């Protein structure tokens, strides 16, 4: 195999990532048969960095020279934003020869959405008004009880879900379920 194919990639932090490559002979454009190879790949801040993230490398269509690299959302969420380097190697199953087939720079874009952090979920409509709480609430929904003139938020804890008064006074000791 000739020198590595250079391709710069962009990875969105906290999202699944995949990229596909088609390896062919540079002079003839004939696909390289990859049936006798297995693949590995890594992403690192710089070539000598102690910490790296391993790609899942699949030889998607061996006879057509197609490979795919993949990182899941858990892996990309652990990456800090910035520039990285990566490469993909193929190892021959026949003689264990190693070939670097793809390499390049990777830019990790910062993510905003964090599924682990506390957020206020959307409430549709923003506040329900009525004598009875809305059906099928989601955590964070608001309900103005038009009978008692109080605001409630739908709250889910470890073992229950209930409407909790948003600003109770010392005279209020009850909940609406």
C-alpha cells in the first residue's frame, strides 16, 4: 500500500460520529481488496499524548476498499474541544504487516446539550391553567390551579411523581397529587 490517505474530520462533542473512506490505488483508482485485513484507529491530542480514544474500525465492504470509523456519543462527550490528530491502521491477517491507511487532523466542536446536567425541560404550553392538572405531564411542567390560586411544578423523584407547590407559605402543608 502507498502512503496514507489524508482526511481532516470534524467531530461534534457529545454526538455519535462516523466517517467513511474508500481506499484505492492512487495511480489506477482500482479499489484495494481489504479481505485479509483488520483495522484499528485512535484519536489523540498530539501523537505522543498518553490519553487516546479508540475508534471502532469496520471494514464495511472489503472488496471495494471501504472502511468506516466510529465514535459513540459517550466517547465524544469526554473529548475537550480543540484540535487532535488521528490515524487508522490496517494489519494484514497473513503476515501481521501494519499499514497506515488514513490520517489527519480532527477538530472537536464543543457541545452545548448535556444529557447529564440539570435543565428546565420544555413545558407545552408553558403554563397550564385550570381546575385540574394537565394530563401526561413531563417533569418541569407548570400548572396554575385556578381553584386555589396556586402554581405547581411537576416533579419526579426516585420513587414517585407529583405536583409540588412552587412557592408555599408556612401555612401551606399540603400537596396536590
